[in-house]
C-alpha cells in the first residue's frame, strides 16, 4: 500500500511519504481492530481517534490525526476505492503531509486497512 501511495504522489509531482515506524505500529493496531471488531470508524472503541493514539505514543508533528480506512478484497482494490473518494484522495495527495504509516489486517474475504498521515515532526 505504501508503494501505491507513493507512486500516486510522484505521479502528481509530490515527494513520497517517509515511513514513520511508530505510525506503522499504530496503523497496524488500528487495522487489526477494524478487522476484529467489525466496526468501520476512525473513532475505534477502546482506541479512540488517531490523534489520541499518536499523542499517547509521544508523536509531535504538524497535521496529526489524518486517517484513511478501507475494507476491500485486496490492497489494490482498497487503494483504488480510496483514490476514487475525494476526501481520502486528498489525504494521500496532501502536500503538507510528509510521513505515513499503514496497517493491513486480514478479513475473511479481504483486508482491512488503516492509513495514518503526519506532517513534519515538531
């Protein structure tokens, strides 16, 4: 998924996202929760909003809290669905964001995905 995101950014004249390992761990926790709980929201029960998890993890960056979530048959299909949605596409192509973390969890018939985006560290 990170490769697809960064290909889209390059195609639009934007620099690729840097992978933030802490954000990758948080995104994986969020994707696992999406898959396990069957809840499809960014305000996840027991976890809260992305910005709450980021702050609790000690992250201090510009533009905290942006998240895309998706459930689809494949990672590629999820990416296509996100790019077809204006708000999700805006997160992927946001020129002020510089860091990404992605989590992918298996569903019985596909995948659940959390994409977290940050601006530069403060």
